[in-house]
C-alpha cells in the first residue's frame, strides 16, 4: 500500500522587493486549482488594495501575542518592526482542499519551518542586485523611508543566509520577469509531479 501523503508545502522566501508576490500572483492565476496561499497573520497595516483574510490576516499586536500564547503558529518572526506568522490553520485550510500550500515568509520563519515535520521544499527569489532591489522597493511606493532602510538591512541578511549550503532547493534570480517566472513555474510544477509520483 502506498503511503498516504498530503499535498506538498512550498516555502518561497527572498528579500522584500525581490518580486515574490508578483511571481506568485502569476502562478495562482495560471493554476487556480493546484495551489493555495497560506494566509499569514501580521501586525503591519494593510497596503492599498490589500484585503483582510486574502493577502494577510491583519491583527493588533495584542491579538498576535495571544495567538502565540495559544500555540496557534507553526512559525512566527519580527520583520522590520512588525510581527508575521503562519498559523497551523492557514496551512490546513489549503492542504485540506488537496492543494499544494505556498508560504511566502522571511528567513527566521524558514529556519523554524525546517525544524517541523512539514517536509517542505524551499525556493529563494533573489534580486539581480541590491541596487535594483532598492529601486523596486522605492518604485512599489508602499514603504516609508524608515521601512525601506529596515527592509534593505534585512535583505543583506537574507542574501547571506541564502548562500548557506543546502538551505534552499532552488534559487531563482528575478532579473527578467518572464525568465524568472518560467524558472519558478518549472521548478514548482516539478515539485507537484514528484509529490504525486510518491503517492502512486
Ligand atoms: P516582494 O513580494 O518580494 O516584496 P513584489 O512582488 O512586491 O516583491 O515586487 C516589488 C516591486 O518590483 C513591485 O513593484 C513589482 O512590480 C516589481 N518587480 C517585480 N519583478 C520585477 C522584475 N523582474 N523587474 C522589474 N520590476 C519587478
Ligand atoms: P510584507 O510586509 O512586504 O508583506 O512582508 C515582509 C516580509 O515578511 C516578507 O519577507 C515576507 O515573506 C515575510 N512574511 C510574510 N508572512 C510571513 C509569515 O507568516 N512568517 C514569516 N516568518 N514571515 C512572513
């Protein structure tokens, strides 16, 4: 009898502004039934166009602290002065639909997920350079100057960590968007196929 496996958990990380959300938006539009997004909790305020329960669950710091106390998170971390966390429920909601679950999280979360029994696959989205990253972060127009600085400082740490052997299963440099999307798409579809093959 083949082992019963759940759909794969795929963790995408990379510096803020590298293009993770833009790449994932395309992936979800192309495969609406195959993937689901793990909707994190955060204490940062919503950006224009962000909807509670879709991009994030937007919560107060007190609510976030309570969720930690209640052991609701698989992982959580502070990023640029705000709290972010993946709840157990967020992953369950996706996996229970039979879909591959995609997490978009920063490096402290990546380290924590590696310590769980989730058996996740890890993809890192790198910017072509820190200069280009800064341009994209500013071009997005969502952050204050202080937040841009904090995100750039964190970006250096993320890039350092990404060079540690064996941390990521795949690194995609998001220089030309179409090329980067093609690489991400091929790798993720490969992960889906491997997971399906394990089931049979
Ligand atoms: P992240 O989710 O990693 O923080 P975003 O997806 O929000 O990053 O992308 C940051 C900004 O860079 C956005 O304004 C996006 O439109 C832009 N962007 C994404 N990919 C590219 C690319 N390959 N070339 C130029 N700009 C890009
Ligand atoms: P943003 O504020 O730009 O949406 O996200 C900032 C950073 O937080 C990004 O690197 C994103 O991947 C990360 N992030 C989003 N959700 C989570 C989460 O649930 N856990 C952790 N550890 N990081 C998260």
